[in-house]
């Protein structure tokens, strides 16, 4: 008993410190959004640059959906406090369109990581007269994709 007490104290301190540690939001991994679109971000490098792939569940075209590459950058400034801002571009591989996303990686009140984003989708139009209708705007919320075992 005399020897067990310090061990319990160490355990208690370790668990307590763990509970207090502020969870950080990481962009790396597989995400799904409110429309059922999937996105994979491979890794974020030392400069904050990242690449990945986007599998959309929706399209503004009648073309068959294909997985498309994305490239982006994340703010690495220490002021980000574990909830970094980021932006990325999706180059749609099945259409003439490009989408840019901007957002922030948050840890919500349940400790879950969530990406709150806004996007602009630029469609190709045949002439400058149609420019006015070429850009759509929207929002998406991404959470980590949970795979069934
Ligand atoms: C997203 O991933 C899930 C799980 O792998 C899959 O069931 C779903 O069909 C995917 N959706 C798209 C749009 O790729
Ligand atoms: C963008 O998509 C086009 C059409 O699919 C492809 O030819 C081009 O290589 C892509 N560019 C990048 C940077 O992925």
C-alpha cells in the first residue's frame, strides 16, 4: 500500500493533464460533408501546403462524377491556436469548372473536429456576356469520415 500511493498519484496527474490538454484540429485524413461528398487530405507539409482528392456527391453538370485533385494551403502561424484557417482549389477532372474553398478547422464542444467552409464554383461559359451567371456560392461542413469495421 505504501508503494502504491505514489503510483496512483502519478496516474492521477497523467490522466488529469491529458484531460486538460487542448485538442488541436488537423486537416489530414478523410472527411465527409453535409452533402455526402468525400475528401482525403494526405498530409500538410512544413510550409502548410497540402494536396488531396475530392469525390463529390453532387454536380452542376450532367457529366459522370470522377474523383478530382485538390491543392491548398493552411495557415501555420502560431496565432492559429490549433484551429487553423485554410484554403484549397478543386480542379474538377470531369468538367471545365474550378471550385475554391476557404475555411477553418475547429474542435467543437464535444471535442470533434469540424471544417466550416465556404466555396465559390466557377463554371465555364462560352462568352463574356454569360459571365454574370458563371459563379455559384455555398457553404459546407465537413466531419471525419467514420468507417464501419
Ligand atoms: C464516401 O465514402 C463512403 C464510405 O467509403 C461511401 O459509402 C460513399 O459512397 C462515398 N461517397 C462519395 C460521393 O464518394
Ligand atoms: C486539372 O484538370 C485537368 C482536366 O482534368 C487536367 O488536364 C489537369 O492536369 C489538372 N491540373 C492539375 C493541377 O491537377
